[in-house]
């Protein structure tokens, strides 16, 4: 999901930074301060997940966990993802500071969309509906993220078409893995600590 | 509520132990020391050739990817592709800083700047200064020996030695440089690699987690003061 510095064109970077800033502002406004530990926990999980790489398929890619962040945080996924990307940008140059905005958007927008599309279904008392929706939430979040990264490359220059296609293909295994991870997390939380999900539903 | 939770939790532990274990094992398998998304590139000089090697974090080679070489003003000097060992080499095109960029695809790229100081002196400069000095000093030193020596034997050997060294001053230099290159190449490689290659270590990851929770603590501290 990380794009190296110096690849993208300036307009793409600027739009990404602006959208990232706006999303983070919305997220901070919606943030219930009693939930800060939960946000930090999920940000840390997303940070660690980006080191777990999936050696399946044509290229190695890593976990993102933005589906779970979307389910549990809604708009707050923006600040959470920004916080987890920041140390990666400065310590490891996985992408740099200039692409921070773009990467935040690429990861957080699908999380928010997944939240709006599937949170009602996940809340359903029927285990099948709830399970299906949580799987789809994790799956679609990665699908949209990889499409967004591919889109950024295509917008920068036509020569990136092959690379863009490659990104989406390479993330197909990740889509399934994250679908199952999201499914597992939602089922676990529903049984063990349902209020952790309920808080989000009460305050979208 | 807490009682219900505890009961539910115990039930899950009982019923889902296997699932949880399998999931944990899978996740652990995926954690491998290869950091897929950083591209490393380094370059070193061998004679008049610059060798470039590029690989993804975790030693996967960047194969058949375009490499471009720029001068400091951004003018493209040459381009090429890495072979299936992730290597690319080219003759030094100009005595200047060389910015070498590899595009590894999927939005990954890396660059390495080879400083002018790392390049060997160009052929024109070298001939202008040092070798001529070396050549002039030897013939000057040897002729005075010849008439001074009374015996013929040393008089014969010294000029022959002098003429031999005279003939090969440039060649000796070339030979020495060549063998130094081969001898030093592993060291230069390692140095260039060390310069670039520091993937995330466990301490970095733990540091990152600590930073996130530190931020959390900071925010909570200020919130609690306000109340």
C-alpha cells in the first residue's frame, strides 16, 4: 500500500494531503475521548500489521487491517491510520512524508466506506448476515485500497498501467486474509466485549 | 454485564481454542524478516565501470527493472535494465555526481548517488598530472647512477630495471588498481550496503508501538487535567 517518494505527481500528492487532512479533522471531531485507548490499540495493530507480509501471489504485500479499523472506528480510522503511518514514514521510509497524505487516504477512505456500507449488516443479530458483512468489510476495504493506489499511479502517468494492474492482483490474497481476520475479530468481539462495537454504533 | 462477559469468554476459550491457535500460528508464519516494500539500491566503482545492484528488502532481487542515471542537473545520462541478478553496470559517463534511480514497479523506486569523489580520476586528468611526474622522476634518478658506478654489472642492471619500471609505470598502476578493486570489492559492497540497508528491526517496531501509546497517554493526560 505504500508508494515510494518521488513517484507520484505533485497534484496527486496535494489532493491526497488535502483529503487526508480533511478526513483526519472529521475523525478527530467525531472522536469520543473516552475511546482513545481503543483508537491507540487499533493504530498500534495497524502499525504492526504493516510488517506482516503475505508471501502469496506474484509479489509480497503486507496486511493493512483497515477493514477492522473501519468497523470499529468509522471516521476515526483517519487519525488512527495517520498516526500508525507516521513512524513508518520517518523511520523506515515506507513511503515518505510527502506521500503520507495520499497513503492515509488510500487506506482510511476504504475503511470509512466499509463502515458505512457494512456496519448495519455487522450489527445484525443473525450470525450469517453479520459474518458475511464483516468478511466483506475486510475484503472490500483492501480491494478499494489497492484500487486507490493503482488509481494514484495511473493518474500520475500512463506508463504505470501494468504496475497498477499488478497491485490489484497482488492484493487478492490479502483481501481474503483480511476478510477472515475481520470476520474473526467481529465474532470474537460480539461474544466477549460487544460494547466495544456498540460504542461505535451509538456514536457514528 | 461483567458476569455475562466472563461466562461468554470462558465459553469462547473452551469452544474456540483450536480456531484461535490456528489463527495465531498462521499469523506467526506470516511474520517473516523480509520487509517487502522497501527497495534498496547501491552502486560501487570497479575500474571505469559503475556496478549497480538493487534488491527488495529481504534480498529478493529487483529483476528486469529500468535503471536511469542522471547528472546533478537532472539530465539523463543513460538508462538500462537490471538483469535477473538485479545487477546493472555501465561505463562512467561523466566525472560528476551520478544519481542512479531504479524503478521497481508497483510504485516502488529507490535511488543512490555516487559522489564524484568516489569515481576514479578521469583518464585525461590522470595523464596530465601524476603519471608524467612519475615518469620524469625515474629517468632523472637513474642516469646519474650509471656514470657513478665503476663496475659494469650494476651499470647494466640499474638501467634495465629503470627502463623496465619506466615502461610499465602506467601498466603497474593499472594492475595495482585492478587487484585492489577485486580485493576491496567485497568491502566496498558491504560498506555501500550498510549505508543503505537498515530494515526495520524489532526495536523499531516496539518503538513505534511505544510512540503510539505514548501519544495516547499524552492526550489522556491533558484531558484528565481539563476535567
